């Protein structure tokens, strides 16, 4: 996915844990466990939606 500003963002769902792994420019983040409704809603997120999500505190960095 690409944002309006041109950043490449990818989000991979983990259905059993109800989390997403988000990769942005070499960095890796994971969402906290989402409710079933939130998870289903996030499956339709655009690159801009994920960029806005990363402004929240509902995720944590994943060490390489």
C-alpha cells in the first residue's frame, strides 16, 4: 500500500491473534490485540489509514 505522501506501508493480519504486523520503511510494528469488530474493520484499511493508526499508542515496535 502507498500513502498519499508516497510512503510504502504493508500490513499483514494474524487471524488467530487478531493483530496486524505493520512494516514501514524498514521498521516493524505490531498492533495490540484487537476486538473482533476492530480487526475486521482494519482489514479494509488503506495505507493512509495505517499511517494515521501509527499516530496512536495501540501498537508496539517489533525487534528484528
